[in-house]
């Protein structure tokens, strides 16, 4: 058995668990804050659905970059670009920096 292939598969599994587990934890944090009575955290079901969809797209885009690109520099640039787009959409939905009519709802 080739140990490098086995190690590579294990590494891929570890980062995938960290990626999806981290996104899941981030999605549950507002629910935990609301259950503990934190002020300023008032999410509706639609907020959780929208954020879940955004996190899902973020995770899939990062996975695609990691699988399709072989060079670490290209992977880093692609993941950075994905994170910038994610942050821009998140900020726009939260406070409406760009002035769209559906922001802050």
C-alpha cells in the first residue's frame, strides 16, 4: 500500500471535516446566543436558511478550488477571492453597504 496516497486521503478528510464542521459551528452560534438571551441577536428562520445557503456555497466553492487547482498559490488566491465575495454578500445582506433595496431586512 502506498503510504503517501493514504496520508493524502487522510489530510483531505481532515480539512473537509474542519471546513464543514467549522461552518456548521458558525451557523449554530447565533442560535446559541439567542437561547442565552444575548441582546442584538434576533435571527428568524429565514436568516438561518439564507446564512446556511451562503455557508453551503462558500464550502462548495472552497472544495472546488481545492480539488480543481493543483498549485497551492492558485488555491490560496481562489479561496481568498471566494472569501472576499462571501464577505461582500454577507455585509450587503446585513447592512446594505452597496445600497440594494433588500438589505437589512
